[in-house]
């Protein structure tokens, strides 16, 4: 397996369910739909996030540092036999995402803190993560799950996603469990609109997005999930 390395700009907005529904109808007529879109409900995305013992990545976000990173395992169905191991590094609106597909067996080993399996992959990214996660004592911290509807434009690697029903848990780290008990971490009417692109956003895509009222946000789903438990005094 080879690492996929992507550089893009990323902007996030909060919109209402009604606005998201109208935007879906508009985008579906003009842009390419992700093959996993079954309908407006989209498809499941489930991620398990790692952080250091003292929550360095979470605190970097809370303190508003310019450079931030997140390490996660991601799947799109509990029945998958593999997972994506990813690290996102962000500076302002620019982000770098490196992604490596690993086996389910190795994903389960990572969840239990056995990072040696990363040395099985003859890949510099896997080895970088091994030394980082060992040195900084990374551990699983939470699972975040939501419904995503996605569109894309090949030019400038443009990708637009609508994420709704964001839920999380800091108790169960079984990424492949078919029925995880999750609690909501977003308002029922909130949908996160993410706009990602290389270099610049094509004018006609920008015009499509300007048709909806949106509020700019910088909150990551990982930060949102961890913040919810801290604010509500949930103890784990």
C-alpha cells in the first residue's frame, strides 16, 4: 500500500438542515456525486482519534495554534476488512492529509497501543507515525460518527461535503462494532459544510455556494466531541 498525500485549502461552515437540503438539490444537478451517496442521507463516516496522554492535539486546537494535527483511523462500514490511517496537518486554511490503508487486524492492534505493526508497511509515512505515536505516547481518545453527502469536481481537486448527525463516544473504542452507543455532539439542525480545493475555487462552484446562508467555523469534529464531554462534565 502507498500513502496518499493531498494538499488542499479547507473551509468549514455551519448551515441549517433546510439550507443543506436545498444545497443538495442544487449541487446534485451540477456537480459529480460521490459514488457512495445513496441519497440526501449520504453514507456513514466513523473515525477513531488518537491523542497524547495530556491531549496535546486537542489543546493545540483550544489554544488556537496556527499549526495543528490530528491522527485517526477511519472506516465507512463496520464490516470493512481494512481502515484508513490518516494524519491531517493544518496551517490556517491550508491542510495536508496523508492516508494509508491498513488491514483490520493492524487497525485493532493500533487501538490496543501495539504500534509495531506499522513497521510492517515499507512506507515512510507509516514509520513516521510509529515513532511519533510511540514517542508522544498516543492513545485512543474518542470515536466520532456522522452522515456525509459528498460532491466533487475533478478540476482543482474540489470536494464539497455535507456532514450531519455528528455523534461520539469516549468509552467504546471498538471501531468495527456494528452498534456503538453514541451521544450527539452537534445541534440537530446543524450541518457542517466543508469546501476543499487546490489553488482556487472555480467561480461557478463559488456561485453555487453563495446561494446559501452560512456561518464560518473552525471547529473540528474531534474538538467538538471532546469539548462536549468536558463541558457537560462527563467522566470516563
